[in-house]
C-alpha cells in the first residue's frame, strides 16, 4: 500500500484558533451547494437492495477520503446515510463509515468530536488515497471533498534549477512558464490514474463515488485562474521575508504548493481513460452564498492557513514565522478588495458523480 504523500500535509489539527475544525465553514458551504444533487444521484443510481445482496453482513460501507478533523466530514456522511435510508425505507442495513486522511492527520481530535447520536459504525482508515486503502469490493459509496486537487508530491522538475520547468520566484503553476504547467498537469494525471484504479478495486459494482474539488472552466489559461492573486501574494510575502534575511532564498525558490486545479474536460478524459466508472454527472458548481458577498480577507486567509500551514512548516522548518507570513499576506491582499471579490465570484468548484461499472475488471 502507498504511504503518505511527500509534500502536502494534513490540515491543522486540534480545536485552536487556527485549526481546520474552526476554519472550514467555507468548505462546508461549498459542499452544501451540491447536497441536493448528491441526494438526487443516490435516489437515481444507488440501488441498496442490489448492493447488499452479496453481503452476508447486511452492511453498507462508506468512506470519506481526506476527512481532516471535522466537523464537515460528520455532517456530510450523516446526510448521505440519511439519503440512502430515505431511498430504501423498507430495508434496514447497518452502516459503516471509514474516515480517511494521511497518517499524520489528527485523528484524536477528529474522533473526540464524533457525534454521539450517529447511526453508523465509525472507523479510521489512515493512509494516502493515491493507493489502496481497503479490501477488494468492500465499499459501496466513496465521498471526497477538497482533497483530490492536492498532489501526492511537487513535481521534481519544478524544483531543479537545471530544468526547463524550474519555477524559481513562484510557488505555483498559475502564471508560470508552460513547462511548469505541464509538470503539474502530468503529476495530477498520474495521481488521478492511481486514485481511480485503487477506488475501482475497492468498490463494488454499482457503487457510487462523489468527488468535489477546486475547478476551473474548460480551456481557461492558467494565468487567468481565480486563485492567482492568492498564490502571487503568498510568493511576494515569502520573497520579502527572504530579502530581509528571515528565510533562505534558495528555500523560497524551491517551495511550491502541491495543488492542481482541473477543468471538467481534463477530469472527464482521465475518468474515461481509466474505464472503470461511468460518469453520471460532471460540472462546475456556482459559488456558495458567502462568495456572492464581499470576501472578508482575514477570514479567507485563516481558512487557507488551516489547510496549508503544515505544508509551509514542513518546507521552511520555521513555525515561529508563520504568523508573520500570513499577516503579510493579509496586508498585501487588503490592497485588492475589488479584484478579490471579482475573481472569487467565478465558478471555482468541480463536482462529479461516478458509478463503478459492474464489469470494471
């Protein structure tokens, strides 16, 4: 089985002011806008009677991949369990939910928040979802939100000064040279191939997989992606700190955030190439309610920090500078309120529902 990814870290654990559990309501709002669509897909495509007919334990098994530390994962899995129950009122299966994230995820914080009134059996499944996590044909429904856009590792060539894809002075492929974009896209494709193959082996025929991640419109240039303003100003803050001697310049040049934002066309192509799933739905979702209003920059960056802080600390090894770095980013972004509100009102979420083919293997 594949171990944890190399360059990305789990979201901040615990329940402190910068924890994911206290800074993830934006993600919940995003997931909530597709809730009705997920319930529709369960009603249309999730045949409970058929799926448990081959199970001697009368159990429906679900997994949330990239669960972090809650509370979103509990809310999501409960509404999915409720939707399955509503779809099959004459059947009373057991439900077992597996909560997955990297091995360094704060599972203690997660399970300390486990709802006492849940109507499913809960278990942890630590490890990278880019490889196998579960036995063959053991899962009936897989859900993943805001996780698969994280790469298993930063492409090596973007960190190599001798490479045409060297990305010095930037921390992401958005706005970078074509070679950098291709390196990121290649890594994402390889990661998704492994992800889809592993899930196909773990899921039963007729099982459903729901995928939610950052997304962009087809054929949009990477230089025009909505999040460019964020990545540019993160880079500017790091460069300023290097000039002031707070960070090592070579370390700044070699730092890259391992995130790739796919479009529906690319995702569809990867799924069709894999061949194990039928595509029931794939689309870009409209922004959540909070994105239709003016963005509170500090609240937004606190959410970014909760998700990315570990990646910065792992690379720079200077936890004591994290507060200052994010304060600098907030100050820089405060100069562009109109641009931020304009860019972040664009569609930024990809939503896909796949069905595992009965004859996948």
